[in-house]
C-alpha cells in the first residue's frame, strides 16, 4: 500500500468516527444519566404536533450555538426541532411532517456536554 493510499484510508476512518459515535452502543435508550422525556399523546395525525417535555438534562452547551439545547429527531433520521434547555428542563411542540408514513414511530433527543441520547416511547402516526 502506498503512503498516499494509507493517508486516504486514515482520512476516511477519521471522517467516519463522528457518525459512529452519534448513536450510543446498543442504540438510544429511554433514559440516560437521569435525563427523561415524555410525550403528551400516543397518536398524532401526520402534520400534527406532539408536546415533548424533558427533565434532568445536565447539558451545558452546544458546539455550534450558544447555550444548552436538545435536538429532536424522528426514528433516528430527520431533525424535527431544536429546543433550548433551561434549568435542566425543556418543553415544546414538535410537528410531525405530513410525509411521515402512518404507523409506529419514536423520537430521539440529543444534547452535548455531556453527550446525552434518550429515546421516547413509541407513538402512532395516522393519516389526516
């Protein structure tokens, strides 16, 4: 292997490391270091909103914006919202896009410093 090929392989490895670390081993869990989330309903129409509430989130900040915040994703794919964390708590309404297929889904909540990942209980998306 040439030195250029080794350098490219090393660069590729470094590029993939952050993506690999985004999900904790075994996947997201329903609690993490005391952090919890609740949803205000078990079903929602596509295009509707779910109220989310978090407690005991110790996040102190973000690498890209000032202040602590939580990122909300659906099914560990699309980002739906970014909510501020104040006094270890957050609350907000998250819109479920109309394009989301009917069926069972879940939300993942992510924050940094310390890295925190919490999976919500499942909910059902219904057609409008």
